[in-house]
C-alpha cells in the first residue's frame, strides 16, 4: 500500500523540507523493525552519510528488562531526518543521544515517540543542535505513558545553539501521561555561545573559528561518552568535529 505524502498539517512534518523529502519519498524503505529480546542489552550508532538528503526510520520494541542505547548524528547538508518509534515494556530502559549540526540552508530534524506501555520502564533522551547560516534544526519528541504503566521514569533534555541570526531551532518535547505514579520531565532551551567564554578562548590566541568550534565541542561531544565501542565513539567524535568546523565562521 502506498503511503500518502505528508503535508505540514501533520505535526511530525510541520518543519520539514517537503521538497527535499519528496525527492526520495518514492524510494524510502519501510521503517526498520528492531526487537530487543527480554533482558538483553543492545546499542546502535547512526553515523551520517555523504548524501545531501538522508531519512532514517525505525520502529523498536524493548521487551521486559531489555536495554537499548542509540547514538545518532545528523549532519545532512540539505535535509536529514531521524524518525524513531519505541515501545518500552516492563522494566526496559531506552537511551537516545543525538545531535543536529547544520549550516547553509540545511533542514535537520529528529522525531521520536517513546511509548511506555508497561510499568517500571525508563527512557532518557538528550538532543543537542548547533545551527548556522539559515539552517533549521528541530526536535519533536513525545513520551506517552499508558494508564497502567506505573513507576515509569522518562526524561527529555533538548538544547540548541544558534550561531547566526538566520538559524532556527524548533524544540517540542511533549509528555502524555495517563498513569498517576510516574517521574517524567522535559526541558528545552535555545541560546548562543557565551561571549565571556569566547573572549577567554580568543585571549589564549585561538583564531575566532577555532575558538568557537572548541567551545561547541564541549556542547556536543559529551553525547558520545557512553558509546561502548572505542572505534565507533571516535568515528562520532571526528564526524562531529568536522561538522562543527564546517558551520562556524
């Protein structure tokens, strides 16, 4: 069955580059199906490719007491989208660390739905965006807790750094809670580089672009601290550094 092309009336596509999406829509594969078996611990690293338009989608189920960590870097030069739907069952733990880094006219977005359908599950989502030029970076994330899913602990932390006046950040963390014994929180902020920190870096003799990139590394690279594999961690670090240097001026 052909899936209709989305419009901006759909909340999940409100900030999308629909022209870029249309260019790949006919060739998009169905969302990747991932099941983490009960009590198993898995992790995935999602590195960007060199394609100007990149769309990745996944539907994930964490069975009882399973653990899954995803580390995702979005640097698509035209349009990049990560779309993830996660079902968290009893005692399972989901962790998502992701970054948008874009300049020029890039549109980058991360869209997540985390559904706690049974008790005692946990989820942590941490998203950082660094945007220059007239780039747009978006995070739309929903945590839904079913009525019988007591003792759930869910958290969303979203921060964006704007490097130019034309850059735009959209942050929309959302909680939909029907249980009454849960601990869920979200926070979002948009800002710019601290001028005092930048002045200090410049006073040490660093060129302006290098000083900005160094400060931004501290904002982004901590996302990758918990990647279990050293080679994959270094790949994320190097890709992040390269992307940051491409957007600072």
